[in-house]
């Protein structure tokens, strides 16, 4: 029998060699996570592991392969949760077993928190690459003949991809992130014949750089379609954004200023405690503390019966619907999901944005059990989006159903990003002619149609629905 000492000695080399410095996997710890991952411009796939974990060792080859394939497109990182300095951080991230994988996607709002989700896909390199690539933020502008001139009138340099593809590749999205606020990146289809003929495009894909108003004219790129080569080409008009951003003297001064302000505030607070506030001071304080009126929250509609569920979302002519499938009994997670959708619903209504409708459906509503079973969903809280007319659906992945995470998911749907799954047979029902005509007259369905059209702008008409069983595509070949 092997002694405990011998066992530890056998495991030690594996622990030390888990992800060496020359590995394509970025090593992070509790101290560097915020700077390298949370504040990064890039989407990240992070593995939380323990060196003694056999499953972690088994995952290593595929994880390193994914890191190599995503080089320059997204970050692939790992944190040793067995290290003493990382234990508290791993616990705060909800890590309970190894390996645990999470995707971290930058907020689409300046200064917003990143969206962190559990990765629940396959453990092959291809599956991890595709899932991570799908979550890369999209800053690429979709163009057509009618809006190209307006786009080119911008002051900043423009970089346009002429393509016969309807989707926006991970490579192009990563270029847009590299040069965000430096170069405006656009994409235009081959069927926009006026633009194609004007700039002499005779093959696809073709990249064209428009350096600016004072330049001699557009420049075609004729090099390899590789990230480093494209970055070198664009360096003639702008330098890529550093990631993570370096700490500037201004940042240091701000940090010191905040520290000094805190000390001064603490000192002032002690002084205030020894003084009796005057009527004038009290009145002024009350005026300052008067909050601005909060936005009125418009709750989402709760579907109460099978007929309404089918009419709104599951008929052959139904447009896109977001459904919160919740247990019939009240639950914290269910309440959180509904509250997030209600807040977003109110935001879109107040902003006069026509988006697809949101509904909640309790588990005791007739027809939901069949829907859950058909989509292979559990009995807990689920957020899904369904488009019966086009025959696809998507599921919200992750446990955080807060407003920001849900909004990021909805934005991705609206932009046509991410993988769609085919609706199983038996989910979509045929609508009676009278019901279809009645539904068209309803205001709610008109709003749904407008929202669906907004979403359709981001999708190619010829694009096929992705099947869950389909082999992952190679992200470098999507141009």
C-alpha cells in the first residue's frame, strides 16, 4: 500500500505542472482577477480548479486547446482554488466543486459590472471555443447601400468587411473590441450591389480601410485573414487599446484623492456629532436627500391558461416571446427573474423601444409541463425565448437572474448573437384562421412584430437555425 507521503509526492509534480508559464492558459489569482478578467474588454472563460482534482487534470488538454484556438479572440484563464490566497475569492464566486467553468462577459454599459455565468456546455475544446466565441460582445455596425455614405461620413477611420456571410465572426468582433473608439468597424453583405460595385469588390471576404477625410482614398487589405496581420494593417491609422488598461498617473491621483476624501469625511463626521444641527442645516439636508422619482415599474403579463400561451407564443404565426417559467409556489429565484424582466419591460416602454413581449408562466398552467419536457428543462425557474414562426428557441444559462445579466442575454438575442436550438416537433401548434386574424388585430402582437423586426435586422434572412447536436464551427472561418 502506498503511504500518504508517497501519494503526496506523486501528486506534487502534477500540481506544479498544471498550467505552467508557457501554457496558453492565463494564470490568475484573487489579486489579479479584477484587473485581468473583470475589467478586461474581452470575454473570458475561467476555470476554477484544484491541482489534486483528477477531473481537472483530464480537462487540461482540451482547455489548453481551447485557449490556443481563442488566442486573440477571448481570454482563457485558470485559478487554483486550493491556494490559500485564493480560497476566500473562490468561495465568493460560489465554487463548490472542481473543475467549475464560468464565462465572464464585459458589460455593454460604460463602467457596468461584467456578466458572470456558469458554463454548462460540453468539455471538448470545440464546445468551449464555440460557447465562448458566442459571448464576445458585438460592436460591429451592420451596413447597407442606403446607410453606407452616412457611416463613411464619420470622422474616425472606418474598417469594413465585405462578406457573403450573414453572421458576424468572432474575429471581426474582436477587432472591433481592439480598436473600440479608435476605428469604427462595419460589415456589409455581397447583395448590397451598389457598394460592392462602387468599391470594386470582386471576392469575399474583402476588407477595406477608409483612413479618414484627409486621406487619398480607401485601401484594400490583401494579406492573410489572421488577427495579428489585421491588427498590423490597422496600426497605420490607430493603435489597439491596451488590455488591461495601464494604471495612469491620473488614476493614481484619483485613487489618492478618494482616500483623502474618505479621511476628511470621517473627520467631518466626528465634528458633526458634537454639534446640534440648526433648522437651516436640517432643511438643506432634506432638500439634498430628496430622491428623484423612480421609474414606474410595469409588471410583465402572467399567462394563466394554455390557449393564451399558444396564441401568444406557440402558434405557427407567433413572433418572438420571452417566457419566465416559474414554479406555482412563490420562490426567491422566480421573483427575481420576474422582477428583472419587469424592470427591463418598463425601461423599454419608457424609452419607446418596441421589443418582443415578456411573459411569466407558472408551472400549474396547462401546457407548461409538455413545454418543459419537450425542451428538456427541469422543474425550477427557467428563462427561455421562443420564436415559433422561425422554429427556434434559446435558454438563459447561469444562476444570476439579475437585471444586468438578463439584459445582456436579451441584447444578444436582439442582435442575433449566440446559438439557437431547433424547436422540437409538437411544441408549435397550427393556428385557426379566425384566431390568426384576431391576433393580428391585437396591439400586443403588433408590438411583438415590431420587436421581431428589430431582431431580424441583426439576422441574415438565409441564416439557418443551429441545431444543438451540430458540430461546433471553427470560429476563424466565419468571415
